[in-house]
C-alpha cells in the first residue's frame, strides 16, 4: 500500500487518502499517489486536478471514462448480488455451475461480473498458466516505465480466487468438450458444467518456416518474464541484439520498449513500413520519425525464411553447431535469413506476426467456427446453447475482436444471460487503438 499524503497545515485535500480510478475501457488504474509521470502527472496529482484532455496511458480514452476504484471484496460483491434474483441460487451448491476456460483479463472479468450478480453460483476457472492478474498492455511499455518484471503481477491468481470465491485450476489444460453430457475434459480430470465460457484467448502465430524453439512469442506474462530474464539488464550485462519479425502493433511497441531498455533492435516486416495497416494515418512515417534517435533499424519488404542457431568461430564466421556438443567455448548466435538472401545476426528473435485462435477445443464440440469461435453478435452465445465465448478467441461476423475495451461489456452480456438477469445485448463498437510507442504515442482508429 502507498503511504498517505503528508499533512500540510490548512490543506484539507492533502489530508484525504489517496484514491484510485479505473479506466472503463482497459482496466488501467490511475493511482493518485503514484500519478502518471509519462503523461506529465507528478506523483500526488489528484484525479480532480487532471486536465480534461488527458488520455488513458494504456488505451487512449479520456478522463470521463474513469471512475473511482476499489478492488471489490467478496462481502461487497455479496451485498451487490442481493439485487438480482439468480436462477441458480436455490440448489447452487449442488450444481456444477459455471466453468470458465482461461484466466486472462476475459476470464477474470467474467468471474468478477458473475460474482457481482450471484454470490452463490459455483465458478471454476481452468487455465494453462498460473492465473495471475496483470495488465497485458503493460508488457510493451514495462522497460520504458522501469517496471520490474515481478511488479507486473497485480494480484496472484490464488488471491483473486479467494477474493471471488472461485475454484481456480492453474496449470491445467482443457482438452475436449462433450456437449451432450456437459463435460469438459482437462489434464486434471473431467469437470461438469451448467454453463461453459471459453475465454482462452489467442496464440501468437508462428510462420511455418520458423522454429518454435528459437523464436519468442510474447502474448502472455509467462513468456514475457522468460524473455526479460534472457535479455538481462542492458546496463549491467550489456545490450543484446534483438530481431523482431513483424512490425504491427505488438512488434512496434516491443521494438520501442526494448530499445528504450538499451537493447539493439532490428525490426523486419513484409510491408514497406511499420504499422502498415494504419497507412492512411501515416502511422509508419510518424513512428519511424519518433525512433530516429533510438537503436531501431527497420527493414521492410523482407520475408524471413529461416532462423538457425550457429556457432561463430574466432574469425566471426558462421559454423554449424557441432552435433551433441555443448556450446562451451563457442559463441553462438541466431542467424536469420530472408527469402531474398539477406542475413541478420541476433541474440534473440521475437515473432510478432499476428494472433491465431487455437481451434481444437471449440472444434471438439463442433462449435461454429469462422477464423475463431463464431458467436452471436448480440448474445455472444456460440452455436451451442450452453457455451458462450468472449475475448480474443471469438469472431463476430468473421471479425476477431482482440481489444481490451470490449471485454468488460462482453462479461456483462454473458453474466446477465447465465444468471437469467435482464438481458444486456452486446454492441460492437469501433476500437480506438493507442500505439504505446512512449516516445510518441499515436492514437489510431
Ligand atoms: Fe484505458
């Protein structure tokens, strides 16, 4: 907890406890004690004193989209829940209740929204990771903001599970859905469900030519922490050469952040400029301008055809790694080759060429599929009555919706349907994208 403000005689406001405000769109929490030095708000800046044109540092919405925030306790949620008469309450403890697959922002948001509507319904979360809560957008600005990797965890999964009275099954893979018997098979046994919600997100895609073992894919905290450990601290162990394949949003933000962290970046893309999707906004030109003093080299119109780990001999010539031999005594590097025959050398390779929804689980239940789990655009129900889906794994009319802002609204729609409360139809909105290239943030539509 942060310290209370020092009392200043006669200054009543300074005596009030610091408060936090949450962004409705992305969940960013503005803490008055810490301020937001990146956008010019010194520590100790009261929310009321923030200029009206200030934008959320994570998602770009304005001050009016923030509200006072306190992490809800189970008691608070219970009190809130009394307003709604949930369909499941009477025999709730005997029913399997709701099973949620995924403990990212979507899974936890749904658990919290459900708990606010129904204090009793059993909720189980199945997740392949530890289930810790964190803000994914921070992964691409953590170095520039000097956030220690371990500080990225906002709340441990086990803590959140206790707070929300949720059964959390961490390090557990969901394998198959049997919709006839309403069962989910997992690596820790079979779970029954009344309602199943798929919130397992998407995975970073890997172009077929690239070996998974040599390429980082950063789409969750676990992989990010491993990457940070591999890179080390540029100031103490020296800068690393990092090659990033893909100069879309994530690739560009990571390039920016790792460069500000002192590493040397080569950024490749098949397009002639970064952020090519926003060519009309001149995003590429603007971002290259912002990078002119950073160690980022952008190379456009190239396609990577291979990544290999090779040894470098004393003359700095590439040599194949001797079979079965330890790397001791030989310096090894990654050699990246493009289709046009260019070579690059790097210590680490990160692939950021887009996301893909894993299909196996949804297809085990024969759910309608359109490049993602196809859901009804108003109810977010899949082709099965008892299964909803939300977040990065869904498509609406064939379109993926991989933004943070819709998640809270999706959770409201699904939680209302599951608890048989007044329906809350979901509404598709155009996303506003904030490119967090700290040196010059861009807002794109
Ligand atoms: Fe926000």
